[in-house]
């Protein structure tokens, strides 16, 4: 069941992200709008688009979430492998994605602090990014 769902979810997510899918959805909405006068802009006419978009949105939420979860897990596994393989990397960072937001933020703050104290001439990365953004 998992493999079948993953296969279907992956294909639908890939199709949903294509320009042609957007064009088809746009054409559907335009056709619906054009038929408004034919149906005297009735409640049934409105219900058709409302029901259709609600169903598609409801189902796509689960498919997109599944795809994002799988992609994030794969990326995390790759990063964990890099941490394990690089001699100077600290292996205690493997699995930190399971910590709370507050715990992760503390780790990030500590890493930025360590980075700025190792090289006194270099500003913390967030300050460097802020300067780059100000230039534009």
C-alpha cells in the first residue's frame, strides 16, 4: 500500500507542478465562467466550481504533504551521511531534526556565536546576509 501510494502521489505531484496543468486548470475556470450566462449564474453553476476546487484542494494537500515529507526525510538522511562521513563534522548533529524549534534555535545561535568568535574579523552569517540584502 505504501509503495503504491508513494508512486501515485509522486506522479500526481509531478504532474501538478507542470505548466500544462496550470493551463488546463485556467481553461477549466474560463470555461466555467463563460458558461455562467447559459446557466443564469445559478447556485448550481456556482456549486460546480466550488465543489470541484474543494475536492481537488483537499486531495492535493495530502499528496503534497506526502511528497514534502518524503523529500525532507531523504534530504535529512543525505545530510546525516555527510555528517557521518566528514572527519571534522560533529556527529552529535545527526538527528537534531527531532528536537523542538527552541532547541534547534539554541544550536543555531551557538553555531553562529562560535563562527564569529573563531574569526573576529568576520561577522555572524545573519549579519552578512543582512548587509547583502541592504545592497540591493
